[in-house]
């Protein structure tokens, strides 16, 4: 039988409550799926791409509203990939969290996790700094539902802002740290999100995440981010790789 990690057990508990099905039944189903599809592997990523292609006449990324609808539809298969990050990314994320905390202001933090997924990095920050508050910002879908479940189970102080077709670029609360990792390329108008972040991020606050170009593929709707990097150089100073401080 395939080994189940802590996050897998959380997901089984979440699904059991969501579906009203006994945990043992969900565990058996989930373990079989995990063993068969290997969520962290290249083959699973290729399966996702094939599903995108198969359904592209129905679920497109050509407009902002269609993009939101497509991300909501594909949320269940994306969730497995988010879960898989805890298998192999955790040591890297723990190192990243230590680097952020070393240069962040002292005491409890207010953290915006923009495009949060399951909030792996923001959860590490909140656990290390008791009293911190996390705002999870992401598409209104099952991924964010599970993130809420995990933060609630961990006893962390948090709120969520759900991105919808009616509100694609929501206003943000004032905050000390903003995490934006693997997100910019998925936004039709990344500069709008960037300006919202800049307005709400405190002077001296930290912007976490790289702004890198990507190949054009489904859901990479803004693969070239040179204009955003130009703005970043004006508004922020580089602290270390992937961490910038607002001027």
C-alpha cells in the first residue's frame, strides 16, 4: 500500500467531512488513486496537459472570465499537484521561510499569500511567528477550501479572499509580507495585481517570489513579464534571491 503523508491524511479527513463518507472508505479510494497516478511525477503533469487540450473547446483561457471558470473546473486535478508539493518541496520551503523571517520585521506578521494554493509557505511563517495573521487569496474553488481546512486545523489566524469572475483583482488588507510564487504568469493583467499589492504592502514590507518569464502553455496567459520586472526595480530593493523590500 502506498505511504500516506500528513497532508494526505488531512485531505482524507477533509473529503470525508465534505462528502459525508466514512474516513476509511475515502482513505482506500485516495490511496489507490495516489498509487496509480503519482501526483508529483512528470506523467501526472502530462495527464493534466492532456485534459486541458481535450477540454479546451469548452474551458478556455482566452479571456479573464473564461480563465477563472477554467481554473475552477480544473481545481480538483490541480489540488493533487498542490498536495504533492508537500512531498518534495517542504525542505526548500522551510529554508525559504527562514530566509524571509531573518529579514522581516520582528513580532507577529500580517501575510498576504497571493495565489495561495494550499498556503504551504505562509503556514510555515505563521507557525514560526505566533500571533501572525495570514490572508489567503486565490480562486474560489476546492483548493482554497482545503487550504482553509488545514489552517483551521492548525489553529492559525487567517482569512480568505476568493477571486471570482466578478472580482478578479480584489483589494487587499494592509500587510507586512506578500508571497507571490508561480502566480504572475497566470494573470491576464499582472500589473493590476502588482499595483494592488504595492498599495497595501507596508513601507519596508517584503515581496516574496521571483518574476520569471515562462513558455506559453495553457494557463500561462502572461508568459513575458519584463514590464513587471522594470516596475519591481523602481518600487523595491533586492534583499536576496526571491525577496524584495518595498522602498
